[in-house]
C-alpha cells in the first residue's frame, strides 16, 4: 500500500518536514514580533522565505549569465579552430574518414542487431516524450505541496498540543520519550547537516574558482545545496565534467589536465568532509562514524528512496536510542 501511495504521500511528507522546520520561525514572528494572527505570521514567514531564495537567485543570475556567454563563445571558437591532429594520428583520421564515406544506411539497417536496438530504443524515446509532457502534473504536485505547507503551518500549534490524544493512555509513557528523542535528533541533524553543506559549498566554490572552472562559484553553491542530503553531491560530477571540457576549449589546456584538476577538487573536498567535517559535526550530533553514516544512508535509501536518505540519520539515531533503552536499560537522552 505504501509503495502504491508513495507518489501521493511524498508531497505531504516533504511539506510536513518543511512545516516542522519553519514552525519555530513562525512562532517567533507571532510571539516575539507581536503578530496577532497565526495566518499573518505564516504569510510573513513564507514571504521572507521566497525573498531570501529570490535574492540568492538574483545575485547568482548575472554571474551565471556572464559565464554561460563566455563559455558559449569559447566553445564556438574551439570548434572553429579544432585541430584533429592534437587527438588523432593521420592513420586514425583516414580510417574514420573511410568508414564514414563507405557507410550505407540500408546495409547498416540490414543487421538484426541494429534493427533490434532501434525497436528497443523507440519505447524509450516515447517514454521521454511522455515524461516531457507531464510537467503540468509535476506543477500540480508542487502546488498541492505548497497548500499542504500552508495548512500544516496554520495547524502546527494544534498538532503539538493534541498529538498525545491519539495515543492510547497505556502506551503514552513509552511513546512520549520516543517522540521527544526523535524531535531532538531531527533538530540536531538538520542543524548539523546545514552546517556541513555550507562548509562543503564554500570549499567547492573556492576550489573550482582556483582552478578556473567556468561557473565555478555557481557550481560550488549548487553542490553545497545538493549536500543537504549526504553524498548527494555526486550528482554534480556530470555537469562538472562538461564544464571542464568547456574550460579546456576556453583556455587551450589539455582535456586530461582540466579533468584532473576537477577530480582533485572533488577528492580533496570529499576527503576533508569525510575525515574532518562529518566526524566533527555529524558524528558529534548523531554519535555515528563515517562508515555507520554511509551504511545508514544506503539502508534507508533502499527502503524509502530519497525520503529515506533525508531522514536516515535521525531514524538510525532513534533506533540506537531505543536499543539502549529497551535492551541495555538506559534512559533516553543518556
């Protein structure tokens, strides 16, 4: 049932997580700033959030636009002055030219392997087209998620005050410490992970800028945001490879050198993160070592996908706390 309803439950879960993170800010605005109505506090919080995100995008757009323009000109100049002798010998060039000149589409399509490959590829292309046309449904999901966020923020005080009413009284003494422990772990985890992501984003931005990668600062910021989910910065490797190729075209450096410099930045930052940042920040917050953190992410990611990776470490910390409490006889929070 959960597998079938995953697409419906995911927007609600993400919205609940965002509401849980934003609720302290809404409460602060409501009580400290003396805003009379909860709805007005929610509106102010969401407006501030949009303004902060919009300001960040506004500050990044000029740099991004400039880098894209420079990179486009560099790529165009690179192909205009492309010298095949730098990459291929004369014999290799002649073989490629002879192969292309003698290429016959009819004879090529006569091979069963080629026909089968085309047949298998057509459904995939159809799937891409169908997926491209589904942007309206994705937009609808985002809109529904935003509505969830508003309603949850409005009702969060009631949720905090009344959740115990839905737990049978005989189980409440056992459930309350578990919920409290989960709340503490989640707060500590997201604060720690935000700090790690900030440090990683700064390090990548500095590293990419030092090696002269196009859009290096922007890529550093993007990888920092991806790192809010641990080890998700690996998704930044393909665009970094493309930017390294652009850098080679722009500067005339060998491709292997630009790729080596990019890989060096990744290795240095990842090593520093695994050996220094994660043990010092996340290890202190969760009590887990790097190997246990990676195992936790793999386990919960396999069970629950991206959502599992987001909440993997708090759930693992909760599981350890329950083991210590119920098996070893320790109190929660020890």
